[in-house]
C-alpha cells in the first residue's frame, strides 16, 4: 500500500513474491491483516512530494488516496494512475518482529503505467529506520 513507508524486497521464485515490512501501528497494517491482500505502487522519480504523503505514519484512512487519482485493480486495490505502476498481492505468509510485520505477498496482477525511472529512498534524502 505505502511503498516508501515500508521495506520491499523481491523474492526470486515462481510465482512472483514480494516481501514488505509494515509498522504494526500504521493504518495499512490492520487492513492487510484483515483482507490478506495489499497493493504496492511504484512512484516516478519526480514524485517526492507525493511520496511524502505516503511516507508519514497515519492512524486513520482517508488522506493518502484523496490527493491522487487511482484505479482499482483486479483485486479491488488502489493502483495509482500517475505512477510507474504497481502490483496487487495476496498474503501467503507473515512474520511479526518488533514493531513490524513482514508480509510475504504472491503477485496476482501487475501494471505498468509509465516506463520511466522510479523514485527510490536514497534519492529523497530521507532515512527510514523503522
């Protein structure tokens, strides 16, 4: 759901898997736990301001997706229109460690919206210490 708010790692294995660490107190955590699915959106390299909206921890739903256009993917999850693209995943495993849960997601659908460079944490100048 919030790519810059979480850690992300692609696990090389068919079917495609991704691993995402989500802070247990964040609003996304309970949604993922209750639905057993999540989406990851990849922002374009010039979307640091939009990333800031998703980077800040939030206790409630609402503000993040109100400021950006999105479509619902095949699983009914938000895929940002003005982005590199995104994936929708079903949770196939999880590990609780400290104040995060590491979710393993099996990719169900993938979308390429713009074939451009993506934003990465190091290019923002921010640090994420969990």
